[in-house]
């Protein structure tokens, strides 16, 4: 199967958020942020003579707002600084190999070298390491191509496959 597409900034940013927030530590930071702001509000409303620490509020805002903002700005900077990300890409996938040809690069992998294949609502992610994945955007695929990809991925033996149920 041969696929041709150009990755959009939107899908790249979604992927970066997904890869960051699929880690438990990032979810814990969000919960911690909510907890700190909740604690600050509770003390403010109770007005029990204790002056609520503004540090709770500031750190809570940091975890809730600034961390996602930093991820967004990093995605924007990476997509502008690294032209490879937004190049036209041609991928060739079959039961033995996964080839990717960009305008300025080429990679070829056997499936036993792939760590994981994951389907999200916006893309297929083909992980070549725990932190690096090749992206196949859903917006670039027809319904038949999605079905063919799912069938191909289900027959692979090497990587961990996580596909959505139909």
C-alpha cells in the first residue's frame, strides 16, 4: 500500500499533545494543578483568618495553563524550524517493511524494529522508539485506505498494535 500526504501543523500539534499527555506524569501534573487551585479557592472562600498562599494559585496555573502553552509553542517552533516535518511524504507499507520517503529524507524499517502502532482519532502513529513516531494523518486517508491499513496492521507480528474498534 502506498500513501502520499503532507502533514498539517494541526495534526502535528495534536500529535505532540497526545504524546505528551498520554504519559501518566502529565496527567498527574494537571490533577496537581487543579488541586492547588482548588485548595487556594477553598481557603479563600472559608476566610478562616488564614491568608491563602498565592503560591498555590500560581503553581496551579502553571500546571494547568503554562505547560500546555509551552507544548503548543514547541510544536509551532518545531514545525517552522524543521522543514522535514511539513514535507510531502510518500509511505509504502506492506507485511514486511515500512518505507517513508520525504522530499529530503528516506527511512526504511522492518516491522520487528517498530515499537508500536497506535490509532488515534486524528492519526495513525508508527513508533520507531518510545519517544519518536511517524504520523499518518486520518484527514489524508480515504475510508478504504483506513480499512486496508487496519487489516495490514492486524496481521503484523512485530510491534504492539493498538487500533480502535470499529
